[in-house]
């Protein structure tokens, strides 16, 4: 087992484990840590705890120290410098007539590197751009191409639900989302209804997907003929979350609703071909 603290570097970024050493680090403390990118400033969002060897990437990097006021001032200076670098880079992108969209700029805490995040439809030859930026900022330059979902996460915004985007507020990772999830939830397949600001399927389609899949395993399919307290009937409607079925009885020319519990006999319902 290893003693760790969980540190996050961006508001809704991934949580990384670090070795706290002898430091008394509390939740929400800001810390200075050593990372593969160099020295970084982050927030302890998971207090000291023990985790199994399989849950960490060895060797664990150490927390250098708890951040002080001087560190916070440096972070703010870096943010201001990043805003200025953004304007400079936009001018250079236009000057070189590059087909790319600059999204964000970030300085590492120790200012050994400045990272420019951008989106583009394909590959971009930005070698001349890098030379210009290196000459201006006199530090290591990294241009990192990101996807549209990452762009939405960085920029934020308000989703169709009226709330701030999930990706920019609490989602650390993007889960795969498929059109099948929308179909299983009986949602409109109109792209404007099920797509987020990024233009991709909304992340929230994943939230209830496990519940829908579990419910569908218990319920018959539309069009199946099953045994009911009123005899055989055809399933013409399903309320998946409430486990309610609409059953059509042709002989009686009516449709009745039954809960799954009313249909199930000894843990299963009887299904018969419609032929």
C-alpha cells in the first residue's frame, strides 16, 4: 500500500496521485509537485489515503511543498502572460495563413515551457510558427492539437439543459458515447437534440445508460406476444425506467398497461411468436 494525495491541475481535469511525504496536506490545499512536464501547481482534491499498488503509476512523484502566497502570485502572473501569448500567437497564425484555431495557452509553473492548444481539421505544418514563437518567448514551445470535446471542456459554456457543461465542471475523462444509447433511451435521433456544444453526442447520454440496459434485459421487446393476467397480448409500448408495459389485446380491441411485476410469473414472462 502507498500513501498518496490526489492532485488536480485544472478545474475538471484528471486526478493524479503523488507521494505527500511528511507534509500535512489537507483537502483543498494548493501544492507544488514534480511532474513529467516539470514543476507544477495544483490543488489537493483527495486527502491523504492509502491505495493499492495497482492504482498508482510507479515511481510516485513527490509533493515538493505546500504552495504559499508567492506561488499563487506567480501562477497569476503566468495566467496574465498566457493571455498575452494567446494574442501574439493568433497574430502569427494569421500571418502564416495556417488553417488552425487557437483555443488556449498555458505556461508551466516554472515557465520552462509554454503550451499552445489548437484545433484543426487535419495536419498542420506549424514549423515556421514554432520558430517565430520560440524567438519571441525564448522558452520551449509546444503546440498541441486537441479534439472538439477537449475544446468545449477548456472553453466551457451552457448546455441545452441550461446548466454549465459537464465536461468543464466535473468530468475528468470522456466516456465513449454511441447513438445506440440514444436509441435505447427512446430519444429523438435529431442531431440537434442529442448533440452538445462540441457537435458530438452529449456526454449525459451515458449517465442513465446502465439503468436502461438493465431494464431492457428484464423487459420484452416491442411486438412480442406475452402472457398477461388478461391472456395473450402484444407489447406495443414500453416505459423502460418505470418498468411499465402497454399491451394490446386485439380480440378485446383495447390497450392496457401492466407493471413488470404484474406480468412476471416465477421470475420470467412467457413469450410467444407473433406468427
